[in-house]
């Protein structure tokens, strides 16, 4: 089958040509209507596939010119356009088009429309009235039905896309409302603590010893520092998410020793959390390609979670190895574990495992940030329940070649 493709966008022309050739068709390409008309008259094709909005000669004018020349009067024509007004469909019929496909479309749709018009041509009918104007119709009943069916299919596809977009927007709005409530709650808690402590200080009710037989409260400076750190962590996560979503975060992967980085990060957690021994199991050197600052952020988040959700004395293990041609980092704990069926959802925005709020506070952004940072470096991340107790979080990174 010989196809003449007329499309002024060279990028789209290459895509459409490739799709038609994969379907076994021989394709000649022209990039404006005038060139397309000349090519069709010199060597009439089996079918013409043309864009509508083009310089020199648009698709409608090309269609009329082809129908007016006896050499191409019976050649089937498929028009492609992003125009979706019903008048545009009727204008295509009036110009003598046999098929109509609305952009954007899947490659398979174009191939189907081309094959369909080749099977549906019959003798032309009379005329059609559009807004008080009578236009001659150069198409058969079968062709009219085919064009209108194509337009209906395109309209149905767009309706489905709009419905899906509306559903996504409503879901995002619900997530946003939930996030605002969670963040407000998480920020209010440390602020309430500071406010209460400041009130007690002002009332002169604080002493270095016990008050009314109770244990002494921590110094004000320590309390302020701890709560400010908690609020700063929430704000940092929100800013990271905003930068990730806007594409502002960039990674600069370089070859480095992943085991050495894991040992360095784990050593800091061993110092600040003596109640949770952190052991690192890694060979002397595993050369991988990664952004050291971002991998440090990922490891710090996973280690912080492992410690936060583990009982006092619960051990945390960090393992660095090579598996399936990738560098593999695993963080295992003896904490509350992961309920069945939720491991995939844990890496979504504002998602927390059921029951985790009873153990530690959080907004539910840390694992989402980890997933996006791993994605940016060409790796994967996941989680699983650890038997008999605890959780296992892992991520991969490309090995240095």
C-alpha cells in the first residue's frame, strides 16, 4: 500500500511515517500542502494522510484540489487535526475527506483509520447544510458514517481523559487538604510545648529540682532546640517536595565508595542514639555512581525511621552489597514492622503505615523524598516485613563500570 503523508511538523511526520511503515505501508512524506498536491498528481498514491493546519495550502484546500483532479478524485483521504469543533468535522466531509482523526492520538489509531477508509469508499452523495450554507458533499453514506464514527471515538477518548484529569485533581485536592491538617498538627505540637514552658517560666513555677514531687523538666534551651529541630525537619521536607515536584532538584552522580559513605552516616547515628546499636556490614569498597549528598540524605532518613520505630535496645543493621549488577543498600530494624499490603504505598506523599502514629510523629514525606531521589539516580527502592519482627528497607544504585 502506497501512502502519501503530508505533515508540516517534521517531528510528527517522522513519528507517523514510522507507525505506517511498521504496519507494512510504503510512505512518501511532504511537508506542506502544495508539495503534497504536486506529489499526488505526479504519482497518485493509494491513500493520502494529511494534516489540516499547514502553510501554503491547508488540508481542506488540499482535499478539494485532489477531488477536483480526475487523477486523484477517487484516492481516499484521511485528515489529521487538533481541531475538535463539530463544524471542522463537517468541513472535512464537505471537502471530500474519507477519514478524520483528532490529535493527539495513538499510532495504532492512525493505522486503523487508514485501513478503514480503504474499505469504505462508495459513490458520492449530494450536499449538506452548515449554518445556513449549502456545501456539496463528496463522500458516500459509508464515508460519512465512518468520519462521524471517528469523531465520536475521538470525543469519547477526550471525555475519558478529562474525567481522569478531574479525578486526579480531586484526589490531589484531598491530599492537599489532608496534608495541611497534618502539617498544622505537627507544627502546633512543638509550639504548644514551647508556649506552655514559657508560661511556666513567666509564672515562676520552674525550678531545677522537682516541682510538687515531679521529676525536673529539661532546661529551656534544650527544650527550645529540640522542638525547633522538629519544626525545621518538617519545613525541610516540605521544601524538598516542592523542589522535587518543580524539577528544581538536580543530582550530580559521581563514582564513589558506597560502603564508606554508609559507615560514615551510620557512625553519626551510633553517637546520637546509644540505645540502638547500628552495625554496618559492607566490603572494603563498592564503587557505585551516585550523588553523595543525596544518598546521605536517603540513608539518614531510613536510619532515623529504623531507630524511631524500634524499641530501646533494638538493633539496626546496614548492609551494602552487589546484587543483580547493582549496588544494594539495606537497612533492617527490629521495630514495629510493615503490615501486609502497604509496602508499595509507603513511598507515596503523606502516607504513613497504619499504627505508626502511635509510636512516632511525622508528616509522611520522608519515604516519598527517598523514592524520588533514588529515581533521579537511576535506582529502585522498596520495603518488606522482616521476620520474625521488624522492617527491611532497600535501594539500589548503578555500579561504576
